[in-house]
C-alpha cells in the first residue's frame, strides 16, 4: 500500500523527540522480523505509547498498524492521520470487524500493534491481558512480538498534564524474542505466557532506567511497589470503574 503519510509522521515524531531532548534507549530490535506478519504486543502506560512501540520496528524498516479505539479515529485531527497511516479502528460494541481487518493485514505480511491491557494502566504495572492478540497470531500463523515501554508515562498519561518541556526525559524500549503462537495451544495459557514475557521486559527496562524521581512530588510516575506514589493496582481498578 502507498505510504504517503506514515513516513512523514515518523519524521515529525523524530523532530519532536529532538526538540524535547528525549533520551531514547532502544534495545532488542534485532528480534523484529524483516518480513512477514507479526503481532506486536506492548504494555500501556501513556497516550504516546503507540509512537514509541512503533519505533521498535523502524530499524527493521517495518511499519506497525495499531489497533486503537474508534474515538481516536473520530477526532478531527488524529482521525485523518490514523486512517491515512492504515491503523485499525476498534469499536468495542462491534469488535468483529476490527478483528477481521487485522487478520487480513497479518496474512498480507503486516505487523499489527496491540495493547492487550486495553486501557492505560494508572498503576504503571501490568494489568491482565485480553486474549485477542494471541488469537490473532494463532489464526494468522504469525509470531507474537513482546515489547515493554518505560518513561512514556512522564510525558503524557491518564490523569496528569502533558509534559512537553525540555526535561531530558529518558524513554526506555525493550523488544523481546518472538513468541510462537501454535494453533493447538490454549489461548488463555499462551496469553499468560505472553504477559510473563512482557513483565520480564518491563522489569529489565525499569532496572535500566537511568533516572529516579527529582523530589518527593515527582514520585507519581513510579509504581507503589517501587516506592512511588502511583495508585496501587487495586486503587487504579477502582478509579477505572468509577470513570475517574
């Protein structure tokens, strides 16, 4: 398919990263297949995660088509861009069309990006994974590609103002070895295995992160189990239920 919009958008993103003086640490890109379909699976801690997860595929000269909620496509600014980059809208009331769209793209050799937690994790820990990514990979006969992001929550996340100042924020990206998705394996068991892989990568990304909080008021971006003031998973779940 013609790529008239996606490459310029990537170029604009790189210009923004330079303007913000972000410190990107990207490792594991050798695991991204140079051709053929794959389902890229990432944790979800910020609104810009699709940009950074997509960067994982650029050294392999691949583009990632992300599955995103329909409201993003309805927006007057983001909608035309998302459609022009051939991302896939997901209407949660009628998810079958999005699934078929993604399955067709995988069989045509595309990389499809999925956030299996479905929503941003306010606790910055891994939520439970939906099984859709695994079922897509099994049906299309393609591997799963685990990715972990850390630091993106400091730029823009749920319940916090955007931070696009030149704060030299580090962003760490780790790509793991592909996970095979045999059709005969139970989707639930494979989903648990995939989540464990992403958790391992997230732990690695957090250990490699070069910066800590800059003061007591800056502990909000650390999860509670690492000494931060982010909501616990239980508190975050309650906030999601209440729509806060």
